[in-house]
C-alpha cells in the first residue's frame, strides 16, 4: 500500500500564509480608497476656496488655504450637514474664517442657500433664553 502525497500548498503553514496575504491585500485596498477619498475632499475644498475668492463667505476676511496661522486658515462648512443628508459637493460647501465657523456651530450664525450662488446669513444674539436676530445679509459668489 502506498501513501498519497499531500497536495502542494495544502499544509497548515501555506494556508496561514495565504490568509495573511489576503488580509494584507484587503487592508491595502482600504488604505488606498481612504487616501483617494481624502484627495477628492481636498480638491473640492480648494475649489470652494477659489470660488469664494480666498475670503470668508460670511465676513469677507482674507484667508489662506495652507498656513500655520490658525486665525487665517480657511475652514470649509457644509450648509446642510452630512448627518442631515447633505452632500459633499461644492454646492453644499462654503469657505469660512475660523471665527465665523465657530459662530456657525455655536448657533450665533446661520447660513442657507446654494454654495455656488447666493447664501443668506443670519446673525443672532442670545438674550436670556431667547434668540434674537441681530442682522441678515446675502453673500453672492
């Protein structure tokens, strides 16, 4: 009686090595997809920055896209938050100064409209428990 030889690559070590290679390949694909998504996001943010003439859309403050000065760094704001179903396209984004962005998320400033067209800003003041409109203005591209 002769014993049959095991098929090449059927051993425990070979199966383990194939599994490790497969996992590394999947991980590399995920890293590549994430890198590409960051590059696309940066390109859209820069396009919005140029569209808004390198200034804050709310107050007109001159800004820089890449800088170490955090007071001059351009922030990108979604008009309709992604969590509320807003898109990542340029029509849903505007360029803001850090101060305006902080006011926006603090509830002291709101914006509505189309990022590629006119955006209506409303500034609020909190008086006691009420929120009162201080002023309103429209910013066009």
